[in-house]
């Protein structure tokens, strides 16, 4: 962090911005980076959604307030920043902001990385950016998932006991009378109390880390029992009896129900493969949605106000439930999402995408 509150410029930012800032103006480059840094520091999941709509050139564009907020952030750092007519520059700056956000290791980074991949829809939607944002997101998901599941080092901070000094107490004993001895005991007690407080904080941190690690182990154990049980808990029937085209959504939802930490385990896709979803079996998103019972779709408890960009399968479910038929919703859904309604996806891909969408829905934060 620099003295003016901005983070050190990302080493790739000059290359990213060169696409729209060809004059190599170092001062303007710094101002644009300050804008990116400010936007990232105040980023929320709503900001991520608006940034995604800009970089993916979504049919349903970013909200007027959201777009104005992003533009104003850069205008505050650069008086020359245009408030309109610079859509390409906005795409690059929003792409850079998303790339920086997902390099972190917190909830927002995990949520942002998941959102990038669900918006990309396995390459069905493309972005024209100077960085491979979907690939960066996949790397971030794997990194955060692995970091969440690293066994904590319990010895760190516990073997190195805080040192307690009685030097100040000894100084008080130079006046060896009732007042001096009393003052020495007070100082010694304060020194011991400070040492114990320091050590108790280390113990509490170790307990928190251990508790989180155990919870993650419980999460994975629950997932494994679900796989070994070979039975859908929602439908109360063996995996093999679940309608083939409904399996991607049903299995992904049940796996998401067992997930307690974003972005889920690295093995999520492997677990979905173990329960029967395949690369070789193909299905369209409308087919997968229509194959599910309406009662099960309603049980998902989602709002109809879902993003057609980052939650396209949930958006399909909402449209299906609105029309209560298998056909009339499809064309409108495909147009809003910018998707070919007949595009075939591997069932494993649909399952993995819906799993990530469910996590975004379940773990959403304002």
C-alpha cells in the first residue's frame, strides 16, 4: 500500500491499458490505476455484476446507477476521463478491476471468480480483453479452494511463547518500602497480563483455524457419503433412476447443499463425474430445465430477479416457472442471455456450471 492509499500498480496493468492508452502517458496510466485500485477497494457483488455486464457486452446492460458509479470512480481520479463515448476503455478498466479482485483470497474473490466462469458459460460467451479473464478465474478458484483446504500449522505462534519482562517492576523496587513493593507487583502483574493476552490471542487464532479446517473436512466427508450412497436426497431415489437430462441440475444442487465454503472443493467436478455426469453426454440448457419436475424447480426457492448473465441457468428456471410450459419461455430466455437455445453442452459442464451458480445464489451477500 502506498502513502496515498492506493495499492502498488499491478505489473500487467500497463500492458492491459496499452490497448486503449496508446500514447504511453505515464501520468494518466497512474491515474487510471488509482481508479482501478479505488474501484477494487470498494467492490461489492453488485459492482462485480455490473462490471461483468460491461466486459461481456451483455444484452441486459449494467444498471444506470452502477455504470455511473464506475465512471465516476475514474472521473474522480482523472478529470480527462470521459463520462460517455469510451465504452472500450470501460471494458478494459472493468476487466482489469475484475482480474485484480480475483487475485485476492477472500469471499469476494471467490464469488467474483465463480461469476466470471458462469458468465463465460464454458466459452459460449467470449470477451475481448487484453487478459484471459475466464482462465484467470479458473486459476483463482483452484488457488482459493486449495488454500481453504491447507492443513493449519498449529505450532506456528504457539511454540514461541511471548517474553514477559520484569525490568520495570525491578525499577520500582529501588524504593523498597510498602509503596515501592506495591508498585512493583502492579507493574509485574500488568506485564504478565499482557503476555497472557498475547498468548490467548494466538491460541484463539489457532482454534479458529483448526475449527475451520475441521468444518471443511466435514464438508468433504458429507460429499463423499453422498457419492457413495448413490441416492438423490431431494428426489428420494437412486441416482440411476433420476431422469438423465435432469441429472446435471439435480446432482449439482445437492452437491451445492453440502458446500460450506466458497468456492467449493477442487474435486467438485470430479465428484459430479463420479455420480454419472459425462463429457460424452450432451444436453441443451432448456432440455435440462424441462426435464426437472416443476415442484423440484420451485423448491429451489429462487427469486425471479436473477441475472441472465451470471446465473443463466437459474434465469432459465425462473422463465420456465413463469410460463409453466416447456416451449414458450425458451426463445425469450435465449435472447436475453445471448445464447443459442440449441447449443449442446456436456452434462458434466452443465452440472459444474449449475453447481457454481447455486453457490453464488446460496452465498450471496449484499
